[in-house]
């Protein structure tokens, strides 16, 4: 009897030990799953935040720098390399005209979307003492020329491979950005983001006057 009782006692203790080990393993697996879920959630949140910031930069909608240039101020100017023609150019070359300065880059998605509207507006208003002036920044000349040819752009274009000083002078936050300069060289309108046909017709056209 004692031997039998001893065996039952030993079997009972082994059973308890097995249950304990099984319970511990399940608890550990559950803890690792929770930890992975927490880490995954944090990583996903960081990814979403990064994507959101990139999107805002692409459309130039971040508020940083927006107040550094105001309507009525003289448009910052600098001589830049001309694209598609020899020599250089600047905004002052068009003194006496309305100039829609369009800052763009070939790798910018919204720049591609607005290019046809800008060209159409140029064709409709170039005889009305007006021109679009494209200024290409943070880009290669070859890529800029490829972009211009692809969209059939006929308005004058200037280029600077860098662009930090133009970015700071205009308080730029992204691409594209558009600035309407009046015939006296003053800022008349600021558009921090892309334009389309509706915006050009309803907002820019009334400022530059009736078509000839």
C-alpha cells in the first residue's frame, strides 16, 4: 500500500509540474504576442505620421515659413540660368508685366498635374501683358528639359540646381508654389500649392485684367 501511495503521490506531483510548465509556456507566448502587437502598433503609427508629413510637403501645405513673405512686398529676385536658351534671367526682366512665378521640380507629382493648366492659361493671356515664369529648383537641367518637352511648355523657364536661397526668400514649404507679381514687381497673390484651371480663371485672371 505504501508503495502504491508513493507512486500515486509521485504521479500527482509530476502532473502538477507538467500543468505548471504548460501554463508558464502559454503565459510567455501570450506576453510575447502582446509585446509584438504593441511594437507593431507603434511602428504603424510612426509610418502613418511619416507618410502624412511627406504628403504635406509635396503640396506645400505646412505652415512653417508661410508668413515670411506677404502680399504687397517686393518679390525677391535673383539672376538664374535660363532653360532652353543661352544666358540667364530674372523676374525684373519682365518689369511692366504681370508675372505668375511658378516654382516646380520634375519629380513633384502636383507639378505634373498643374503644368497643362499653366500652359493653357499662358496661351490665353500672354497677349495681355502677362507671362508665367517657371523656376525649376532642386533638379537637374536634363530632367527639367525633359519635363518641359513632355508637357509642351512654352513660357520662359529658369533653373537652379540647388535652391535653398529661393526657398528661404519665398518661405517655401514644398512644391509647387505660385506667386503672382504685379507690373511694379510687388507680390499680388500667394498660392502655396498647385493651381488648376478653375483657380487661374477665378482668382488670377480678374487681377491681371480683361483679355485683349
